[in-house]
């Protein structure tokens, strides 16, 4: 019986399939499974990119190692790629010296470097490949071994290939006839010529790169912006025609026809990429340059698209008229990127003003970067004011112009601003037809955020449009913080207040049993409040709540007790209030028969000392147990 096995490493571990030829009909099925697995494995690994496509090492003396050259690995797939899967076809002459791939893996979307050196064992031309698998990406390796250097030690084995065969060191005794150990070896070295050795021909490096890793573009939806992309020949020879393509085709980006041509090294090719976004938002793709031999370079294209919108701008925000029948033009300009729709023009004072706006309202639309004009006229005879409003589709939906006629400055009454909040005071200044002067902050202990002074003072006369200065109460540039001294003895609390750059003010004593007597029961304002330095902080010292004695209600009629004990809301502000009334067997007490019921017990008991209520403190509730008079007798 013959058996065939296949060991394949896939995502999640290794799986082994074994084929038994004795099972009739199984050969074809196993072959299909193996083919599918190999096909899927090739697709999985084909997501790895390796650049450059070729490494050419300078001539290296035999028996020595060259400087390592870098190969860039980029994982463009969705699964992790293991560096250990990369193989060298000629480990005798080439080796991987090191890598910066973390844990020997390349996560999806990541990139890292591995470094390859050339260590020829003899004189001659050597070649090899660094590849992922038979169908995956590969890097060609080319080097030439120069005249052999006298060395006592054999060339070092490459990293990651500890078992690779090496040519034996020069023998000090006649060689034996033992055949060399089998294994992959380098191309047989050429015999040294009898004459002086000639320098072997080295293939020039073919390489190109884009000047930027990422090119950015911005455009309005539907408009076109040209992105200037530069591809540079960074290799050692002429490249020739280069084809360009998008890795992901997007309608927002377009390339010119024909690609470009890269001639000798360090020459460039300018590429005009059009960005025409069909919708707003971000648009991302990759631009790839390649020749018939494979990819050369890659860069990212990022486009940001903004929706078109109108932007209405009026040539004036205020129009003043000096005499009757004065006429002033008002221009409406659209500085946006979409048509501006004029929905109407209105004046709130048609008695003194009128407007001719047919040039704007009849067409109805003002195209981007265009304008229209309307004419406003003062037809009144006395001082007047008004407002003209242009309604449109710009997001604010309207624009306004202040109208004023015969506006010689007048003496006006200065309004009262002290006590007002900052914003309210500023509105009152403008509303009273003055202008805002200096607005300064001044340290104060109270009225923070309010106007505490003004100039000119309220009630005085001042010219219209003249400035009014105001001062706003604040905690100042270096405020003090009220410390938390609750539960602290009075002396310690006062020292902490003074240390915080604040003043101590003693308030009324506070009756409480929750704070030790003599300690601070309350701090006003509350702790952590920001104050201007030297502002007072009020401390209230705790004193025990006074006690009062519970009266005796036993052996009194219920009617008599209710004369002094009030129930419900009426008893809230009394020292004692009536609670529950019940009989020993919990039978109800008939309403209106209180004189027939005698109190036989009370809770709390007579003589008990209880806190005296004060302020909003709740009165002590007295619960009674009663019995009918005839039962007692």
C-alpha cells in the first residue's frame, strides 16, 4: 500500500492530509483537495509585497561578507504573514542577517525590513532568490565573488540558515576522495584565469520612487483639482516606459492616458492626477507605477470633498442718509460655490424708506462669484431708522442692513449698567445708541460677573455713539480658594482661613448634634469656592441642640390632650405633635367620642429629654395608647 502526505501551514496551524492509494476512487478527491488548498495558500500569501524586485551586490572578495542590503516587506492582505516562510534558493552565497519584523511576523497593513548579505565562497558570478513560495513574490539576488582573500576561517553561515552547507576551508593536507555533503549550493565557481582577472559585469539596479508617500487633494463636489505627482528614477539605469494604475478604482480619481517615461537615473516624470469627487467626504486610493517586469513604486492618494454652498455678502451693514430723497446702492455678492437664491427683500419702516430690488429678485438666482445691486431711498422728512432684510438660501437664511437718516449726533441719557451681567450690559449700551468702551475686570468679593462701576455714570448726558466704560467684578488674576474647615476647632479653622489669604467673619452659632461643640459646623461660601484675596469667609460654630422635657399625657382624656397636641400640618411648628392613637387591641377610636377615651400610655414617655425644634426642624411626635373610660372604671 502506498501513501502520500501533504503538510501545509495555514492560518491557525498545520494540517496534514494523508492519501491511501488502496482506497479506490480516493485519488481524484484527494488531488482536488490538495489543488484547492495550494490555490488558496497561494492567494493568501500573494498579499505580501517585496521591494525592490532585485538586489545587486558589489563585487565581494571570496571568503568575506558584504554589507547587508534591505528588502521591504509589506503585508497588504488580511492575515498575518510569517517571515519564517521566506526561503533563500542559494543560502551558500546569500544570507538573512537580521530583521526588524516584530516576533518574526508582519500583521495586516504593516511593513518591516529584512537585511540580506552576500558572502561568496569562491570567485565567480552567483545568483539566487528570496521568495515566499513558488508562486509568491520574490527578490532576485545577484553578486560576484572577486579574487579570493586569504583567510583562516570559512565564511560565516547566514542568519536563519544554520544548517546550510558551506564550501570547506582551504585544506592543509591533500584532499580526500570523500564526496561533498549534498544540498543546495551556489553556481559552480569559474576557474581563475591564467592571466589577470577581469571585473565581471554587474547588472544595474532598476528602481523608482514617488517623491511623497501620500498626496493630498481638496475639491468641491463636482469640481476638479489637479494633483501633481512626481515619479523619480532612483536606480542605476534607464527605465523607459512606465505604466500607471490605481490599486483601487474610484470615480473620484482619473489618470492621463499613456503613462510616462523615465530616462537616465534621477530624472523625473510629472503625472497629473485629476480629483473630481462625486460626493462629499474622504476618498482614498493607491497609485502604482510598474513596467512589464513588475511594480516599481507606490503612493497613496487622499482626497477631501466639500459640498457646494452659497455665501451671501452684502456691501454694507449700515446705510446713512443725509437728506430726503437720498439714494444708496446695496450690492449682494455670492462668494460661495453654489447659486444664491434671493427669496425676497423687505423693509420694516416703509413710511420713511423704500427699495428697488428688481435686478436681484426677478432673476432670483445669483451665480457663484457674481453679484446684483438694489437701490435704497430715504423718503421721510424727519430723523428715522429702519432695517432692510434680504432673504436667501445661505444657511443664515437672511442678511440685514441697518438704515438711518438725518443722524447728527445727539445728547442721550446714559443707561444704568451697574448690577447687570456682562453680556446684558453690552447689549444695553448698543441699544441706547452708545458704543462699548473699555471693559475691565476688578477684584471684588460679591456680585461676581456683574457690572460694579461705569463711566459716564447713569442718568448723565453723553453724545450719541460715544463710548461707555464698564468694570466687571471678578476674583482677579490670582484668586484664593476657600478651604474646607468643617469639623475643625475654631482656632485651627481661623488659621487656615487666614493662610488662604482670606478674612474670617464669625456668623451665628448653629445648633446641631452632628458636629462636636465648638467645632465649625458651616462655612460660607462653601469650600473650594474661588474668591478675590482678602474677601471674608463666614464661620458658624456648632453648639448642642437644647433639650426639652416631654409632658405627661397619661390619665388625661383624648379630647383634653388634643387641645395641646396638634396633629397633621398644624403640629409641624410646635415642640410636640400628635402621632398615632391606638387602643391596646388596635380597635379604631370612633370620631367625635374623644371625651370617652383615657390615655393609658405614651411614647416617648413623660420626662424624656428630646431636642427642641428650631427653624425647619421637625417637632417630636407623641404616640398615644387609649382605653374607653367605662372599661377603666
